[in-house]
C-alpha cells in the first residue's frame, strides 16, 4: 500500500512562498547610486592658488614697469629733440648790423645750458646777409655777425675752441624774394653741431 505523502500545512507554505518571493525581489532590485563625494581641498591646491596669484601680480608689476620705462624714454627723446632744436636755432640781425638784438639774446641764452652740460659739443656758426651790397662787403658782414655770436658765447663761459665761424655772405639765402620780409630772414647766423651731438645729455634736472 503506497505511503501517503504528508501535506505541508497551508500556513507554513504561504510563509515560505512569501519569503522566497521577497528574496527574489531583493536580488533583482538595483542598489541606489551613491553620489560622489565633493573633492576636499588639499594643501597642494592652496599652494597652487597662491603661486598663480603671485605670478599674476608679478606679471602686472612687470607690465607697469615696462610702460613707465617707455613713457620716460619717450619723454627723454622729446626733450632731446627740443634741445637739439634750441641748439640749432638761428639768430637774426638788423640791416647792415652785427649787434646782438634782444630777441637774439633769448635764443642764445637757451643754448647755454646745453653747451655747458655737453662740453664735447662743438659748433660752427655761419654768418649770412641779404642780397643787397657787394659780395665782398657781405662776406665781411657775415663774418662780423658770426664773430659777434662767438664773442657773446665766450663771454658767458663757452670755450672759444669749441666754436668755429664761417661767412657765406649772400650766397646761401633762405629765400630769394627782393623784399624786406625775405631780406630779414636772410640776415642771420646759423648753428651747426659739428661734434658731440650723438651723445648729448640734458642739463641737470632734465634727464
């Protein structure tokens, strides 16, 4: 006679079935994603930030220094150009005269600080006349005008050995019209720097 199978109580079977179902569900459920932690600043990060800040400050300081140096150089070149212009400025004379006029004194006085600050600078002073009068007379008049300027400079401390003179009379007029406005421009003494002009320095306080 076959042995009868024991039947599992219904309540127990229900419990086992529920447990099995929960186990399967747990296996199928994906674990929740855990957010990545925020990076924690390290000592290296702080050092790098400080180094970057120092580098930026140094670059800015160098830029400002370059700009300052460029401004100073441009100003110095401007002042040197003005100095050379003052040194070469001509002086003018009255008709048939070689006396230094008041306006000529102002021009000559502007040359003195430059000549004093640059003892290696040498000048050539050329005397000129207008077209009236003979060639011989005008050559002599031009010579007197150049000599008068040289004496004026020497009386104020400029070594005569630094100054040479020449006369061109009426030969090298700055204009050719036969009228007073042109003649007055031709009655002049011109200045040429013959040595020391390349390395000129500004007078004290003008560097």
